């Protein structure tokens, strides 16, 4: 995830909230990953309650100085990427594309 504006990135198990891999030290990514596990679970629960037959591509949280991208891994149920970007130094569209590229190269 080494591209301009990335402050941190993690691969997270959404069943346990555990971080499987991480890079960056912007803040405690393990705490952030556990918290964002709840975001993913809540969105999936809401989609199910609404009867939506669709999948989450990504969830974007826009803060004043940062973007947070949460992207479930399409071919690995229960995993998601969590990426923190410096809003002033990053290109959101490019970052989303890079996360997709990393996902495509994920081998487990």
C-alpha cells in the first residue's frame, strides 16, 4: 500500500476483529480495525434487514483531514481492508483503485 498519502493500512478478519497484517503507524491500527469491524457488521446486518441482494464494494468515511476506506475482500469472505489516507496528500479515486489492485493480488 505504498502510494502517496497512505498513513496506514490493515487486512482485518471481520469475524474476530483481529488485524492479520498492517503497515503504518498513524495510530493504533488494531484498535481501529476492531472498531471498523463493527461498522462492517452493522452495514451487512442493515442490508440483510432491508432485503438488499447486493455486496459492499467499499465504505468511505470522510474526516476533516483523513479518508478511511473499508473494503471487504470479494473472494475471501470475512476479510476487509482498512486504509487511512491523508486527505491533503492523497487522490481518493487512485487510492480506491490501488486497494482494488492489492485485493486482486491477494493470495491466501
